[in-house]
C-alpha cells in the first residue's frame, strides 16, 4: 500500500505531533530535522509524499522543493508555513508544490491533503509502471524474435522473472539461444547496470576451475603471479551466467553451493571472506535433477539453481519463426559483409521449413550468412518422416500461412496479395490450422 510520508521540520515538537497523528492513521512515517538528510535518503520512485516546513536552517523547504522537482517533478511536496509565509507558499505552488498548510493546522486538514497527494502519487507510479512494461515488452520483442506461441510465452516468462531476485535455470538444446535468454534476464532486471559475467563450465580445465571461479592471491599455487579476481567476485552486484553447468566438477559444486548459502567466498590462498551479492543464471541441455539422481550432479545445488526454470523450444518446434529469424540474420550478415540481401522465394522457403535444424538458431544464422555469401544452400529434407503426402501438404500449407502472417505482422490484405488467395479461402485455411491475425500483430 502506498502510504509513506517523509516529514521534514527542525522543530522536534512539530515532528513528534505529526508522527503521532499520521501513525495512528496508518501512515508509514520517517522524520528528518534537516532537508539535507531527507534528500540523502530519498529513493528513486519514492512511493509517498514529502511534508516539509518552509523555514529551516541549511536547505529551506523551498530549496528542498526545487531539488525534489529536479529529481522527480511528480513527487508531491506539501509545505508547512507560518502566517507570514503564505504569499511565498502560493508562489511555491506555482513552482510545483502540491499544497501548503498554514500553522497551526488541524489533523483532519493534514490527513485530507496527504490522502489526495497519495492518490495522485499512486496514479503517477502506476502510469510509470505501465509505460516501463510497454517499453520493456517492445525492447524484448526486438531482441527475442519470433511470432510462435512458444516465443510469446517465453518473452512473458522472461519479463516476469527478470525483476525477481531468484536464480534461474535455462534448459535448451545446443544453439537454441540460452545465453541470449540469460542476457535478457539480466538486462531487463534491477541489476542491468551491474556486470554480466559469462563462464562456460565445459571450457575450463578441471585443475583451473577453482581459480577461475574464486580467484586467487599471489603465490597461491605454482604460476599464480599476482592477485586475480574470480568470476564470482567480478560478478558482484550483477549476474553470473554458468553455461553447461552440468560440466562443473563435483568438488567445485560443493564450494559454489556454500557461496550461494553464505553469500561469501574466499580466494585461493586467502583466509579472508569476501561478501558477494549476485544472481546465478545457469544453462544446461540435460535435465539437471535427472543428472543429480544419476549421481553426476549435486542434488542440493540443483535445487538451489532451479528456483525458476525456463525451457527454450528447439527451432523445429516453432517453425513459424524461421522466416523472421532467417531474414534478421541475413540482414545482419548483409550489413556486415556489404552484400545485398535478396528476399526469400518459394523453393528457398520450402527448404528452410523442411530442414530439421539440429543446430537450432545458431545453425539458422550460419545458413543465412552462407546464403548472403552465395555459398551452397542446404538440401531439402522431408518435413516429417512416415507421414502421408496429404499430412505433409497440410503441414507445409500451415507453415506457409504462418510465415506470410509473420512477415506482414498479421496484415491480412498484404497476406492475401502475397499468397494470391481470396479472403474467404484464407479465412477458412487459417481457421483449419488454428491461426488468427492477433497471433502475429506486434505487441499482442
């Protein structure tokens, strides 16, 4: 509930009386004898109101108002004035003060003004939150490309998990984009301005793993010249991404678990504990709990890492995203290589849809770059082995419809023109394949 009030007054009796009135009425109150103290403790997007005397030593109430206006012009400031200060207070309201109360004032008048100010603040903060959500959604749509239901669900999950202080396990096949998801969880959360540190657990020799993760002091072992900050410490305040976590040596799993439990670490060769505050995002291809049950991974660490879990669907399970992704990668390659990018024709699209993409998005990006370079295209493969011709034709028709709808972002007229179909026929085919234009309209 939004009910916080910061009270600034150099008179202890006024502070005490106001605190008593407001506390009895259910407000959360913080008292300050000087405006400097209030400004130093004022958080961003403060969910409340400032109640300040005008005449105070040091920074006056009017100067406090001016500084608050620069920090957050929508934060309500109510001024307390003596009789001689009323003309000054009226002028201050023109400069942005929410209200002024002339001393002595009754508790009822104070409470009425505060409640109106808090209602206004509540609307402002809700409006900001909605704008931030819309902005984040738009930025995420431009980062995690795809129109499939699976990608829409994944984007929603990322936005829900990004602000939460929980460790996340990302599961997906090779090349499916696990590091990109980890990066989004970091970039769209409160740690975005802190380090994002990535470590591939499978790429570090076991004998070097501890030093890489925890760092070391000079002389900690043969060849340890100088002090080195490890990945855990370097990620302090931010996010540590541990790719292929299932490859982490069991001995290091024990030490990582201790860091997560105690939020402290020790560099190799040191007895000094260092406090760390970081979020762990781990990525794996196999089921980590199954790995634990098979004795290849510590079960207690697996549970610590899987507070939340995201599954990345392989590209073959979201074929409707292929044209959009391919064109994106081809455009990137064309810009980087200085080559013109040609639009996909029917046979090329058929080849893209028929391929099973075992290397997922990474393989698709490689195929797009090879196409831009004019190298040999991949050979067509059957859409689904063992299906009848009619079933394969139905599947291919659905893919073509999804691709056209995705390209034109659900614009039916453009789809009709591209596919050369009557409106009634397109409607019937979309209904049969469970498609609707809303699935492809940006932001829906």
